């Protein structure tokens, strides 16, 4: 029998960070991954002479070398900060409006406010108030989280006390805006300016949620973090980062089993005590950390009789989130030749993002907001000399794709790609004639490669009822923990730092 302190299932972002942190703290750890490479979404693939990034748009939580953010400090602990060539993104993002105009947002609070006040002078005071409120909100949320972490009582006791007693007085901005949607808050500050609302609400696409359901708390924190810690990319794609974390974990003593999926979680007397791999080998541990979805953890890795009823009830209100259609495009020209000058753009067909986002339930792209990235803008070395890599796509729910007859799949897949390219051609004349390589991914592609229910790229839907204060992060089985975007804010930075927090706590318990 193979005995360990901790078993980690899945080498996605959260699983890798959890394994590395446990190994760093001297815990006997084993990591299992059914794929032959680590990273989950954080990987890359090649077509012709291009290497395409699968998922990363902008890495958060990094900070600068002089003023490191939590993720840079985490990577320093792993000893990998200097192994990676970091690329600081110079503009936060660009929004292209339906009338053909657009604005690019600076990566700096003061510059951003001044720029927006110049572009929208009628809302000068409201813009200042909005950012002041946003910063107060994030700072109060951080103070409250820190205070909660100091609690020595039962989990949630301090939080309940503040909610009933002094919470609104101590954290007035958090109390006022903590449970509001992005649309509610933007309507409060900018009731007559839909363009400005779109310009400020761009991060809804990172969470796959329409503005009327997207928690403003997430929007506020995303804006704050990217402005303060700066957005980054890295040379060689996110695959380089995840490979570096894996190698660091192994250097620190973690055993990594690639090409080795888990067939079953072993449960005894209601406690998770080990796993059986797909080859029939059994391993025991004091704790198991799952980096896969709770749906798959309970639903496919356990006998139905072993799944706690408390887990079924706990997860019942949560719904699986959105997937995507993505075009990975290699161009035979530099980005400026077609007018692509910002690494991250959001392109709208109308000023009503909530209405347009409803097209996500349809099979093919129509009026869906279009997200596009071009990493070559910030670093010419991410693609061959004189070329560009563009990733462009729309958010899509999987249901209509799952209904599609197999014989129609490829026709619809490439029709979706054709429509996305047509949108890009309209915005960047000459775009189509420069396409050298192109691959299209659909929700079914994500289902196949990630093994996520419905090809979800963000885990559960991150709306007001299922995220922020309500993430399904509690384990309902002794010996089992979760560390992924399914139980916390999705995204590379949040996944790494959350898994680090979980692993740090687990290391004290085993």
C-alpha cells in the first residue's frame, strides 16, 4: 500500500499550486493527472509554425518585482519567478463600440480616471465617485476577510456577528454594494451613459455572466487588482508557468503521476481515505484535494452509496456555467498591419450587453460580444517574426451543441469560425487575407479536453447567488478538500492563490 500525507487529483492550476505548497511545507504528496501534460486550461498547442495559448488573457495578482503581489510572492517561494519571462501588458483593455468608435483603458488608476473624464466630460464627477467607491469597497472587503481569518471560533461565527451587529457601521461600502449586480451599480453612477457602462464593465466576460447577473464585487476586485498589480502575460504561453510549478513541486519532493487518472476515491466510514488509479493501484492519505469539479468528484469517483446526502443538498442550487467558441488564428503579418494595436479587446454589436449576451444560448454567434486577444502586441517574440497570433471568441452555453447530430458538427463548427472571422474582417479590413493557420474550439471541444460538465470554462455560474460569499467551497466529507475554479473565483491568479491557501491549511492538519 502507498501511503501519503496528501493526494492531489488533477494537475490544473489549483492542483499544481496545492501540490507545490504541500511539498514546500514538507508534506509527503502525490499528484495524479490523466493527461500527459499539466495545466488543464493553462496549456498550449501548435498548428504549423504557431504555438497557441489556450486560455490565459491576463495574469492577475502579480504586482511588480519591487512591489510584489501575492502570486509573485507565491512563485518566489516555489523558486520559479526568475525562470519565467514575464511580459507586463501596457494597456488594460480596449472596448470597440457598435458605432465604430472605441477607447483603450490605461493600466493606472489616476491615468484611467483622467482619460475617462476627458472622454466623458458630462460624467466627470461620477467617474471620480465611482473609482473612489470601488477602491473603498475592495479595501473594506480585504479588511473584513482578514478579520474573519483571525477568528478562533467556529467557521463563519465572526462573519455572522458582524452581519448582525457592527458590520454595516464598520464596512459601510461593503455592506451597501456587496450583493449588488454590476448593472445595478453602473446604473446608479452612470444612468444615462451606456457607452461608459460598457467601458467599465468589461470583466463580465472573464466570468461568463451577463452584467445584470454579474456581481459588482467581482468587477470591483478585478478592476482594482489589474490596476494595482498590473496585468501580465508570459513568453512561451501559460504552459511554461504550469510546467515550472510542476517541476518545482517535484524538486521539493512531490511525486507526480502523469498519464494516470483516478478511477475511484476510497471511502471508509464516511471518510475519504485514499484513491484507486486507472491501473488498479491503491494509495492512502490523510487528506485528498480534488482539483476537478465537485460534480465529477462525487458523481464519477465515488460509489453512489458513499456520496454524503449533505453534499447532494449543498450542491443542488448550483448550476454549471458557460463554455465558449474560440478561434485560434495565426496571421502572416504583424498586428499593426491590420490595425490591431491592443492586446485585449471587447467588441460590441450594441450598447445593451445583457441583451446581446442572451445569444450565448444559441448555437452560432450572432450578436454575441466578441473577445479578442493579440499577445504579439505586447511581445513580438510570442509568434514568429512578422506574424501575429489572435485568439477571438464568444461565450456559449453547451446545450445546443450537445443536441447537434454528429454529422452536422464540423459544418457548424466551421460556420461558427466563419462568422467570428467575418466580424473581425469588418473591424480590421484585410484580416481574412492574412490568415495562415486557424483552429476552432467549441463547447464540445472543452468537454473533451477538460472533462468538465457541459464544457464549462468557469465552473459553476458566477452570479450573485453562486459566487463571492456563496462559493461552494465547503467539503461535506471528512478527508476531502477542493481547490479549483469550481469552488472559488475562476481565473489563473485566483486559482493559484486559493489553492495555496487551501494547501497551507491542510498542511497544518496532516
